[in-house]
C-alpha cells in the first residue's frame, strides 16, 4: 500500500494477468485502485485496459464448487504435470503488424475503434497508454482459442439438470462491494464473463475483441451443454466452430477486408442512412391503421390431443399483438373461434428442417398458469414471417417495429444453415481424417455416433457456411445461440411465498419465468415492462416485486444470495435504457443505484 501525494492515501496496485502463449507480449499489467473502489469500478478499469466495449455487460464469476471439485479430481488422477484449466481466449497466431488506422478520431465524436482489431484507433490510443495491451497487443484477444482435446472436454464439468445449471449462476460477484469484502483471496481464480445477455450495438467494425469473447462464451455453453439444443442445431454449431478454427489457424484470418481510410463524416452519414432506411421500411412514424397484418392458412395443435385428428387447419389472422383464428377465410369477417393475446407469452421454435416441420410453440399466460398452443406452418418463408411476428408480439411490439424485417431475415438465415443434405463423398473427404469431430460437439453426440459419421455430418453442414469470413462466422454462431429457446436464461432455485415446494426461477433480459423444477415446464411469466417496483427485505432475504393489475410476487433464493437476483433485475432495467444517440459515457451512478440495493 502506498500513501503519498502522488497517488493519494490508501491506494495500491492490483496485478492482472492476461493468459496467452506469446512470450514476446507482456502478460501482466497493473491497475491502481483505492480502498473505496467497488468491484464494478475495478471491472470498468479492467475492460478499458483490454478494450472490450460495453463493459456494463460483463462481470466476474467465481466458479461453482462442483466445477472446482471435478478439476481437482482430474488433477489427482492425471499422470501428466498439473496445468490449470484456464479458458484461454487469446493464444491463436496473430500478425504483429496490426495497428490502428489514422485519421479516425475527432474530439467532437465518441472514440472510434480500429475495424481490424476492435481496439481504439491509433489517434485515441493515448487514452489507454498505461496498458501494455495497447496497439497490436489487444488484437490477440480478437482471435479464437484452438479447440481442446476430446479427453479434456470430457473431463470438464457439465450440468445435467436445471439444479446443476442453477449452481453455475451462484458465483456472480456483488458489483457494489470490493473483492476483499467478498472473500476473494490471493491466487483465487475469477472468470470474466458476459453476465447480461443483451449485447448492445454489436458492430464488426469496432468489436472484434468483444465479438470473439461472446463467441467463446457461447461456444463453451454449447459444448458443455449449459444450454440445450437439438441435434440439427448442434451440427450447425459444430460446422461454424470448424470453420472459425480453420480460418483462425490460416493466413486468411489476417486478411481483413476493410476500408482503412474511412472519413468519419462519411461513416456518420452511412450510419444515419441505415437508421433512416430502417425507419422507412418499418413505418416508424406509423399511422395506427397502417400496422401490417398477416393472414394465412395454418394448422393448430392442442397438446392434450396429440393425435392426427387434433391437428386442424384454420384461417389465422395476426394483427397488432394478437392472433385470431377462424373456421375458414370466408368467415374471417365475423367473430373468431378464439383470440390469443401474445403479450408476455413464451415463443419456442419447434422445427426440424430435414423433416419439413416448421412449428411455433406458444406458452400464453392465463390466470392459472400457461396456455400451451402449437402453430404449424407449411414452409420456411411462412414460418419466418409468423415466428418473427410472435417474437415481437411477446415483447409488446407490432410488425410495424423496425426490428421485424431483420428478425425475419435472421430466422431465414438460420433455417438456411440447417438445410443441407448428406452426400456419400463427404464420408471419404480427406478433410475428415484430421478433423477430430469430437472437439466440436458435446459429449452426448460423441457417444452417439462414430467419429467418421460425425465428421461426415459436420462437413455436410459446413458446406452452407464455408464461404463466410471469420467475423461473420462468429456472428452467425452468436445469432444461432441467441435463437435457442433457453438463451439468456439464468437459473435460480427459489421458494415462492405461500408455496410448499421449491421452484426454478429463470431470469432473462426482459422477464422472469417461474419453472417447474421437476419437468422444466414454464408455469408463469412476468415481464419487466409490467413491473411497478421491486425491493428486498434484507433481514429475511426476500425479494418482493409488484406488477401491473395488482399482481405481486415474493420469493427467497435457495441456490444463491438474493442480492444476485436483485442485481440482475436492476442491471437489465439499466441496460434497457441504452440508446445509440447517447454518448459512450456510462452512467455509473444510475447503474449502482439500480443494482446496489440498500443492505
């Protein structure tokens, strides 16, 4: 601890290590901190030093005891020298010649980031001059870590149940308290992770580092089955990983195509043009009578009658945020058989492209729980339009919203990646010999298929993505991850007030979901947009929330401290206030007001 006029009293240097293979690049750097600096402040300093944008989406996670026990068990049984299972995000080959482009900075604008590496352009690099990761060193973090061996993957902790997944989320640090206050000791390992699953303004020009870190987090979530996906989806994720891996290990990864001499005014005008186009396309200044609607023949399936006779065709009309269905098109002028209001509902894809199955599962909140309804579409295009409309309606938005057409495009792109056919030559493809397909899928599929079969299927799926550049492939992986039903859900075991049994609570960026802990079925959904207030009784550690229409809930958290859930809710509400017309300055006071609590 140093007490001098130069630094002020009660300050000290915090040593941070960035783990990578390159000996010529400095691995350690110092952050000067004071005793009153909370972990949120340390986080902000840390991500500025390695320049990951949008630091408010990140936090530090202490590993669960189960994961640590498995690691110790592995070390004990291993005959090889013990090495820590650190998720190394930055040891791929990288050109040392990458540097910021000149002329991208103006004092009247927010910092502009280098489109090559995602680091601040050279004109702004002096802002971060204290960091040894400035200039080309930061670009190391933009490259993906090589895949680990199947043996290593098999030894890593994989959650099997919802309760196991809840354990993964128990270790988030309190952003309003210091490391020492939370019992973090010297040599303790903490994981830097995206805690909040709402990635704002994700831009390939500026976010190479950020995109890579999100990609890595998504990749491990898939490989360790922290999030569920179908076999068809697993093969897409495997094909994208294989493609990213190939590009990262080749010289092509260095050949970024970008305009290095982009005038900042031209860039601003281009951004404005995109904004205006979006507004025109979606009728942002819509007349209430001008809101688009969908009308089509679909089939309705009721879950309690899962026989062929229960699947009936109807004429469906989607307007505003509701779906109505009629006996046929001619009767659509009269009263519908039923009208379903989709605000606050859960929308789950029920798709198998190979089998030509394009279903939409709707879980609609009703007084005594959730009403389960399935819609069946005829083809990809119909499915994409209706699925996008359902997703927006669940958030209280209509098809006039600017996000509708991009959502349709995203769904179609994902379906296209799923649409491939097996060909016999793939089995004898020479690439499959050295592929090690077990590195790209979760353990369940390595047990299900022989290595040669897996390699052939991954290579077939790869045909649909093999032309993608590196960053686009990572973005597609992230988008496919975001399309999974479980995406963005952090689980906690809770006991609701008045209940005699435990439930699972899923916390997402826009809602809370009460889930049956035994079956995994959603019971009730509460949207943040309908929330009036929330507070914590710190004496009994109970979270209480009031919603519109006199709905109120209260619960205690059994798998973690209730402060973590309180911070999640406040953090997501804070993140929902962000907009592109704001400057880059983070309102730390508001963030800590919403997340800090009054213990």
